[in-house]
């Protein structure tokens, strides 16, 4: 979707959620509970594109490589060092509560032994085995929920209308019988995934090439929920999903959706590309993550393993550093909800569910006095999360006859700084109360 404009992203965010049919709102809330508490997921883009290190599927679609040369990568996809237990441990170590793996990308190559007549790595590559079963088992063993990325688009399928950019095979509306064959095929694959793996979450992609009616999106949603009423569906099913998925583009104002998830690459690409060394640093990933949760969202951070199944070292490093930081700051990250509306504090914030603990995240190695505006509560204590350090605070400019609260200043000594980002915990007297006015005006 990175080829579409920002406008499109906002469009997706504003319309792709909410087509819940007749399911009552509290039932949706209940099923979304684990997702809102999860905060962090790891996205895995693994496929034959890792062999030559080309753009996943888009490589041939955009004519950077011929379809034949692209598919020839099947011969080089070995999964020879694939260690699903090690993947799952690393994911668990990162602090992620769910993982979403590409069961099939737009190139049509399935990572499991699909019974449908089409490409899969079991029959068509030297990997010769179903790669999903052991991964899902390893993740579940570690209490990490499993998500299935599934591309609705299948540019390699002879009955799929679109093929290479500008060269469609046919138009769905002009050959309903052929389109119907494709619908039966792709829905049978979804049924297979559903029956065999029962994913906790479905991460559809590529819905933009057809309408909800053409995809039979309502029926797909129904089929999934019949098998598992608690399954969560992302917002790329033409209006039949549960949550929004802004991609690579960081919200500035807080998205109005109840649930959203920012999916983001760890360098510039989803799949493994040896030439792409533009790694985001642990600090960057941690601050982006904090910003997302501060605004009520999740982060789905992508890794792109090599064809042999090894995870490139810089990706391992980021996940481990993120994990160590998450561990230290667990209560502020996983035990908390979205924080203050913008304007009170210059940084991300979160709140305990009873809103008596306010967490202030301090990006950029802050030292000296930080400032917090509009807090009506008295502060009982200030501590540095993950340490036993207590800090003092001072209220400045409180006018006795005015309802406007003073400004809280907290001196942060350099000695308490975290390697990446310190977090302060303010224990409030009573649940959070804010002043949101314009001062004396
Ligand atoms: C886009 C791309 C796809 C990628 C996905 C991840 O939709 O088409 O290549 O897998 O984003 O969010």
C-alpha cells in the first residue's frame, strides 16, 4: 500500500473498521480485549522473495524482475536453518504478545501444504515442508497469539484478474464464471487455514483491487467467525474488519478508532533485502512504539528472515533491545492504556486502567526539569519506572482563587536515565482529572 497516497491511508483508517454486522458492541469489545492489551506484535514477511532479495511480490508486478525469474526463486527457497522455536523465543523476548506471519503474499506462494492446486513451498521448493505448523505451535507454547497474514490478491493465479501492472488477464465483471473460480479457490485456502491453524487474528491484505461485494467479504468474515467467534480481523477486508491498519505512516493526532495498529518495517522493506541496511535503531523503534501506545494503538513491527530461515543480526538486535526495555518498563507499557490527550506533556504518556498512575515517557535523554500542564490531581509520589528511585516535584504558578491548576515540574537527574528512554510514574491522588481550558481567557 506504500504506493498509495497518504490520503488513501486516512481513507483506510476511517472506513475499514466497524462493519460488524449484528454483533453487539460489548461482544466486540470483549473479543478485542487481548488485542488492546497486547500493544506489540511482530510481523514476519517470509517468502521466496528472500532468495534474491527482491521486493516481495511487487518486484514482478512492477516489472523490476520478470514473473518467471521471480518464481524461479522457488528453487532457492530452502528453509535449511529454520528454527521456529528460536523465532518464537526471540518474539517472546521482544515483549510481543502476538505474531503475524505471511501465510501467502501477493505472489500466491503458500507457506503451508495447501490442498488447492497452486504454488506452495512444500511441493514447489526445496524447503519441502509446511512451515506454519511448527511456528504456530512454538508461539502458542510461549503464550504468543498467532496471526495469519493472507493476501487476497494472488497475481500468480491464472483465474485472478490482475497480473502485471497494466496487463490484466481479464475483468472480474466481464467473466463472472472465471472470477467465481478464483473466489472458490481463495476462500478454500482461507477455510484450510482456519481449520488447520485456527488463527487468533487474520491479517488480510490487498483488498483494494476489488470491492467488498466482489470479494464476498461479508461471507469471508462469517466463515471465519463461525469457526472461531473470537477471531480478530484486520481492517483490510473492505469494511469487514475490526481494526485500522495505518501502514508506515505515523499518526500525528490520535486516531478516533477504538483499535488501531501501526505496521512498520524495521528497515525500508518488508522482506529480506541484503542491500537495505537502513535499520531503524532500537531508540527509534522504542520511541515510535511508545508514541503508538500513548495514542491507544499497537505496533506491528516487521522482520524479514532470509530464505534459509535465519533472522538477520540487526533485526535480532533491535528485538532484543526492545525486549529489555519492555521488561524494565512493563507496567507502563503492557499494564497501561492510552495516555493524556495532547497538550499536557511533551512526550508519550500512558495511564493505569484505574487512571491513578500516570506514566510519562522521556525521549531524548531528558535531564533537568520536565513540565506537565493541566493536572488537577495532587501527586502522591514520583518514581522512575524499573528502578527504586523516587523524585521530587514542584507545582508552579497555582493561583489560590483560580480553578486552573499550576504547572508540575519534576527535576530528572542524569543518573536515573535509561539507555533509551526513561519513564516516570506519577501516583495521583484519585483517578486522573484534567483541566483542558485556555487559561484565564
Ligand atoms: C502492503 C504491501 C505488502 C505488504 C503489506 C504489509 O499492502 O502490498 O507488500 O506485505 O503492505 O502491510
